[in-house]
């Protein structure tokens, strides 16, 4: 059943789910201090959370043979349980295990739910934009929820937020069961990495774009609180700045899919990348905060909805989405780890300069992306 309400419902599911996956960045300075971690060790936390993306092509095959609504309903509460317990993890190893389990749940959600969006959205660009808006809105309010929770109960009190996910999963079960449609593949999906071989040029270009752009994305989305506290700002101001950045990422995500429906996906990628290139020096070299965060929020995270739209215009879209989601999680994990290593060697402030240079390189790949 194609309707905007169903698209908004799935955006709500994305919102609820990603609130919990976004807890790590705002509490990272506390975890580093509490467990005595280096920046490299801290970066491994996000790497471990993303490692399950290696299994995405196989998870996509399993998911595509079932009613995908089941996975969308269950994932928010399972992810919430693991992510909310990181506040009481007694040591580094337990923390890694919790993040790994949360990563498996997150991969399942992000493979299954876009397949439902494809079935219910009136227009692909609109549907994928609204779905991604839910995720960006989650990353906007998650730092505020984490900060408020910590100020009231301490970091150990994060588990008290689980009830939001319980409510969301029950609500999704009630609403999604009403939707009529075919939520299993309409054609036989190709197995594991065979789909990557067939579309190797397509994916290599996308991977190149994602790799070089991810340095700027991760710098702002993951390391911003750590960077600002390192520069002398309070954790509260740093998390508010992160929420401010993510708020404009919501707007950028919403606009991108709708613009792509009108001017095309490739033009949207190129324009957003150029805007980010002109905006980032204001933060890195001139040390402005809010204006560049507005422009970078609008541009850097607008590409996710466009990429999903490109993927779901292809045949074998569920299997393709499995490979794409593998890249979408593993590439940022690699970049997060590299930034952590470089930061310990050269300092976090110099990582901003490197990220800016790589952002310029990403424009070459954006120009080479093919829409169909």
C-alpha cells in the first residue's frame, strides 16, 4: 500500500532505532576517561560496531526470504538493549561485545527496512529521503538524550531509556501488520558476493566516493565532541554542537531525495559535495563553529538518501542493498580507525586538514557515479 503515512511510519522506526546506535559519539569522552583509552582504542569501538556489515550480503539473502516487516519490528528493541548497556560495561572487552551485538541488530534493520520503503513510497526519492531523515533526526536528539540522561542518572543510567524502544517496537507491530503488500522479493535474489562481481564498476565508484567523503563525515559526526572538548569546550557545548550539526543534516537529507527526483541523483551528489568543499575550511582554518556546521550538515549527509535511491532503482535491489550497506558500514569503520591512529600520531586538529583534502578527492568519484 503506497502512502506517505507508511513512509513516515518507517522514518519513525529509523528514528527510534538510530537514537541508540548514536549513543556512542556523545559519551565517547566519558568512556575514554573512565577506561583510560587512547584515541585509537576508542576508534576501535565504532569499528567493532560496524564489523557485522561483513555479513550483510548473507544477511540480505536470509532477510529477503522472510517477511521483512518482522526484522523492522524487532530490531529497535534488540539494538536498544545492547547500546543502553554500554554505560555499565565494566571493562573494554565487555564494551566491545555489546557493541558487536548491537552492530548485528543494526545491520538487520538497515537491510530490511529500505525494502519496505520501496514497496510503500509513492516516489523513490521522497521515500528514501524521509527514511534517512529519521536516522538523521535520531543523531540530532541522541546527544541531547544522552546528555540529559547522564546529568540525571550518570552514564550508568543509559539503560533506563530502553522503554522508548519497547514502545516503538509494539507500535510498529501494530501498524506494520495492517499494511498490505508483497514484502518478499518479486524476483530471485542473487547469492552473496556474485552480485558485487556483476556490479563491480558500479560499486567501486560508490566505494571510492564513500571512502574519501567519509573522513569529513566521521570527523564531524563521531569525533566532533572529542575535538571540541580537546579545544577547551565543555562536553555539554560539544554535544549541543553535535546536535546542531545533525539537525541540519536532517534538512539536507530531506531536501536531497526530493531534489534528486527533479534534477537527478548524480547532479545532487556533485552539488552537495561542492557545497561541503567550500564550507569545511570555515571550520578547520577559521575556527567558526555554527555557520560551517549548518552548511556541512546540509551537504555531507544528503548523499545517503540519494545512494539508496540509486540502489533501489536497480534489479536485485535487496541483494544490492546488502552489499551497499556492507560498504556503508565498513568504510566508515575503516575511516574511524584510521582517524584514531592518525590522531594519536599527528593530533586531532591535523585530521581536519586531511579530511578536507580527501573531501576534494571525493568529488572526482561523485562525477563518475552512474544513476542506472
